[in-house]
């Protein structure tokens, strides 16, 4: 392993183990837990909601025109 690669890996490790990064991960974990408490439905509930929309509004129109370019947003 080259000296530069080793230094980069050590820098990444030090950053990953830093107190600031641990606080960031803890805050992210708390945000996910709060979201899950506020939105308790799982995949079945979401699919049921989507099915309800299909019943109310019908299926969306099909666009068979192929994509062009490299824009793959939904």
C-alpha cells in the first residue's frame, strides 16, 4: 500500500471515529426513530394507500416513448 493511500485511510478512519461524526450518526438515528414513530405504517400500509389511489383515480397513463439522454429521475 502506498504511503498516500495509507494516509488517506488513516484520515478517513480518524474522521469516522471522531466525536463530531458520532454525534452526526446519533442525530441521524434519532431522526429515523422519530420518523418511524410518527409514520408507523409499513410497506403493507403504503401499498394499500397506493392501491386506494388506483381505485379512486384509475391507473396512470402508460408512456411507451423511450427515454433519451442520461436523466434517470422518476
